[in-house]
């Protein structure tokens, strides 16, 4: 096989140790390093001394990140490779052999690196992901509050639509503080909710114990803390998004996509679509393409491959929202596929279309263009016309198409 890199390094990275194998011509040198910063700096010095042209390592958890950051600072090319793509021979697996195997594959150009965005993009992605985890924690804490209330037979969630709304929160604060005056708590209802005061009084009549009041106080305090943290993260995200606000607005213009979802999408895929050869490559990377599993001419399970969980789940949420909007291309696509393949497949198909549209919008820096709900019907008519013309021409006829104008009624 052709040698692509004369001097390259393969690394087997673990939590506490790194085994590095440098291939230089016919020579091979293997060294082990600690993952402490001082040892990583020695690793960098060694790679520079041997004039290493490229480094490859497995994408193992987050252990590769400090090494990649240092390689990036040294402007040394590096590949972070999916571990599934570089499996070695079973039964002969050691750290040294893994490092040698990675180095040998790299030398002959047999490795494809995963998409690693630039440092600014990686920082933004970490913050956006952390914010999402905080929002999920908050949702779980609200569910715990409802569980405590149900245990005390306080049926507030059966009457109000939002358990953490302003009125509901005032009632919960009073309940947690030891208040037993149901009328005083129900009187905290605002605006339209005041029409439900009799139902609220009935819902608040329960049997809440002291330990449940304590749990309620701590849970409400935890939600307040999470709200403060989410607000602080929002400020930081807006600050980091200043440079890509135009792209966020473009993505936000797609039906079903809100500002938060647009921020997540931009944080996950970036704004430079040249990283992906095509929209299909991006969809595959995101885990929104059916897998290929065919044997003996038979197509087996075509479930989607694993991709970015956060990007995929965000696009699925957006697809569900878009499918509920009337008179749009996405709602027509969803209805058309759901009737044949089911709702889940239809949702994934809409999410795939959304990501394809995002790719093309960012690549061309163009606004969203709505194809309309009649797109598929019009396409079907055009296909019928084309087939009919071909059949007539095959029979020796010359066909000219002229569209009949609809008569306007007074």
C-alpha cells in the first residue's frame, strides 16, 4: 500500500495513561506518558523533535480533548477517529498493539477523522449542552414536586395548566412555608385563573405532612438555583452567538424551529458547511439516515445510525412542532409519510429534511423558502405529465404541452 505519511503517530488514550507509537520510515518507537499536564507537554516536545506529520487517536470519552487542544495549539494535524472504524484482530489487543495499529492505518491513509469543530465552536457547544442539561434537571425537579403533591393529595396540577406559573408558585411557596389557609392560597390566583378559585380551593385541600413541606421547600429552592444558572448560561450563549447571529436568524426562520433550537443546531454543526461534502453526509453524521444492512439481496433492519444525541433530539422536537403547523411543506410531508410508514418514521423524515434545508441555507447564506403544502401534489402531476408524454412519443406522436387556464367565476 502507498505510504501517505513518512512520520506519523498513533495513540491509545486512557484516563491515566497514553501509549504513543511513532513510525518514521522503517523505524518504530513506542513511549508511554501520563495524562498529567507536565507529561502531555513532554509528549508534545517528543512529537515535535521527531517532526511528526500527523497524529491519530480514538475518540474515547473526553480523554482525547486535552491532547487535541495541545496539538491544535502546536498546529500539528490530528485525527480523532471513531473506535468502531479501527477495530484490530480479536484476541491480540494490548495498549501497545492498539497504538501500533492506529499508527499503521494512519501511515497508509486508511483513517477518516471525525468532524471536530474549531476551539470557539467547541466551547460554545459545551455551554449549550450544559444549558440543556440544566433545563432537563429543572424539568425533573418539577416532576418531583408533582409527585410530592400527589402523595399529599394536593391536586393543583389537575386544575392549573402550569405548575410553575406565577400564581401556582405563590401557592406552593405558602404551602411549603406551613400555610393551612386554603382561601388565602387560592386568592393568589391571577387574571383568568381567578375564575377557577372554587376548583383551586378544592384542589389545595389535601393532607400534607411536615416532611413533605420540607421536601417542597428544598425542591422550590433548587428550581430557583437552576433558574439563576440557566439565566447566566443564556447570557454567555448570547455573547458567544454574537458572531453568528445572522446564521441563527436564518435557521430560526424555518417552521418549527425556535431561537433555542437554532442555537443548539448552530452550536452542534457550526456555520462552515464545507466540513461536510454534502447534506447527506451531514444527515448521516447527525444520525438521521437509515443504516445499510443488506445480505443475500435482502434488506434487513434500516434503523438510523448513532449520531449526535443532542442534535438529533433537537431536530426531532422541531420536526414534531413543524408537523403540527398547517399549510406548510413539512406538515404535508409528515401527513404523506405517516399514512404509509407510521408517525415515528415520518417525524425522522421531516427532521432529515430540516437538516438538509439548514445545510443548504448555511452553505448559500440564503433565507428559507416555503415550498407550500401542495408541493407533493404538484410534483405528482408533473410526473404524470412527463410519463404520459414519453409514452405518446414512444408511439410516434409529437406532443406539445399547453396548460389550460382555470375559468374565473364572477
